[in-house]
């Protein structure tokens, strides 16, 4: 457990916290009180609009523009982006600190949608065409790995293939559950280029422009928000991609994808859960003190006290683990197993804790006028999205049995 954050990250945390409290909290009631038939918020910056999956609310475009400007003017927007790309260079630890504070509000402060896997892998031309505009929020990407029969074992079961034809790679196959695919400007998409090697040098990452001939999308309706298309099946029918659009080296695409997953889809699920639960616990404590039954505040009831303390324990334990793992990642340590642990705990602990928060609120917690029900959807999904809890336990067990991780302290 870390004794504390470096001074610069502590200052960043306090700045973000104050901005979120002053600028985002006051907008929540309006946001939740104005649902649209489609769901989500078309006035939001595109990166935020995608993040609003499961949230039925809208804000005027001028409110989003103001939040976007505040984030950029304070340097929060790119604080975690490496300095060579115009960011603050706060690294993975800075990113989880920022992400925790941002997720305390149902109205999220915009931050850069930078594709982390491109950093260090993109050519100078790819940096100028894709990476820099993405850092600035001008372009948005989707990550294409999951397939209908290759979700939990993408390396071993991936069927989408790419064959070299002259100066182009020709890609055929299907991806599914790809978040924000249809509205993305480009996809970072994996395809098998050597069926014998597969994840050990036979899967390549391609930059696929959207639109491209042969590229099409089918929306997937999800229980989180059945009225809004946010995830898609991606169909690739002889999609031609020039050799200049290979990201990194041919055959190394699976490794690049794992780099993205460790940071974006595992570590950040930890900070997301912490941010949500921290705010939810604050709200539950206030509610418990004010809510009176049989002449006494429910905060006096041991049943309520124990639920609150259970949530507190989950928050503190998950925060310590997430920050330590992020700090180790910044030291270039291999944290793939630890990141799976973070993702597992974020889903399992996050869901059980938000369930207790909802129980404290009773029927009020189920209303769509509060964030609780929306957070419940998000944290229940966290047990499945990005790899099921069972798959991540398998990853952890494999790391223990082959000696790649230590638990000795």
C-alpha cells in the first residue's frame, strides 16, 4: 500500500476534485431529468458521448463545451498523455488518479481519448495522421479484438484474417461487441496474419479507416441501454488496408492489444469503480443520517452501518491495489496478472458494493433521478465487459502456477 501520492499528483487530484464538485455535480439533476428517446447525449463531446452508455440524460451543448474548455485550459485533459505528445506526462498512476475523480460525477469531465497502444508503436506519419489528432480530441477510435467465438480466448480462436495482396492487406472477418465502432474515425483492429503462430507472432494490428469499402456495422441492443446503439458487430468483407496502416510490426498486434487492455480496460476499471463507489458512499452516508424510520435515523441501525463499512473496505482496498499496480506499470514492470486482479475486483466488489448502496437508499435508489441505478448497470456490466470475472481468475491462477507473480510482499 502506498503511503501517499507524489506532490504533483496530489495537487492534480485536488484540482480535479474541486472542478468536478463545482462544475459537474450541479449539472447532474438537469442531466438525469432530461432523458431522450435514443439515450445518451448527442451534445456531449464524442469521447464522453460514448462513455454515456447506460445513462439516459442530456445537457445543452454549451454546458459540454464549457466543461471541455475547463478540462483543456487546466491541463487536465491531457495530464496523463506523455510529454512528447503535448501532455502532462503523469503516466498510468496519474491516469487512475484522474479517472477516479472524473467518475465521481454522472456528468463526466471530458479527457483525451488518446489510443495508448499507438504510443511508441506508430510511425511518424501515423502519429501525425491519427495519434496527435486523437490526443487533441479531433479523432476517435474503436478497438477491434472480440469476435463471436473469440471473446475469452481471442488469441487462440480469432478467425478474422488478413492476407497480403500487392501493397495492401485484404481483411475478412467479423468482430463483435466493439464499443463506439460505427461512429469512430478509425479502428485499431487485430487480424490473423500467420495461423500457425497466432498470438505468438501471428496476429497483426491494423489501422482501418471508417468508412472503408467493405466495412459495415450491425448494432447490438444491450440491457444497459436498449434504446441506444453503443456496441456493434463489425463486418469486414475484403477490406483493403495499405501496408502503411500496419501499427507496429507485422505479427506483434496481439502484444499491442494486451498493452491497451492492461491500461485502459483493466487498470481504469479499478479507478472507475473507486470513483463511483466513493461518491455513492458519500451520498449513502448523508441519506442514512437524514432518513428516519420508527423515530430514529437509519444510520443508527447496525444493518445499515455494516453495509456502509463493507463499501468503505472495498473502496480503500481497491484504491491501494489500483494505485500500486499503476505505479509499477510506470516502472515498466509486467503487471498483466495484477491488472487482471484489479479488473476482477472492480467488477465483483464494485457490483456488490453498489448493490448495498442501493439497499441503503431503498426504493429511492431505484429512481432514475439519482445516479445510483445508472451506476448499478455500469458496475454489473464490469463483471462481463473486458473479460469475464472467471477468465481473469484463470489468468491470475496461471500467473501463480507458473511463478510469474509474487505474493510474498
